[in-house]
């Protein structure tokens, strides 16, 4: 889905790598592959493809992610 992009630079998705426990849930549930596990931590790899659905936030067991749905 790399060719499906929204408004550049407006997504509110944030990640606290310090809190990440590398469970992989965010990567598993993201419908646009915005997140990946890299070197034992989640990484936002395609910020502009985030549709702010909240799937990653709702499935993160340690609240390492946040998003304000509908802003971007």
C-alpha cells in the first residue's frame, strides 16, 4: 500500500520507543503497514500512510503509541 498516501506531514501518530516491548501487535494490526519492528523496537516507517484508525494504539499493551483520530 505504499502508493496510498494521504496529506503529507499531518498524521498525529507518535511512538515512544522507550516504552516499546517489541511485541509486534502494532505491525500486525496496522492496515497500511505504517509500523515495523526494527532492531527490537517498533518504528514508524511510513508516517504519511497512517489513516489514524487507532488499531495500533488500541492493541499496544504498554501504551507506547498515541494518535488523535480524524486530525490528519
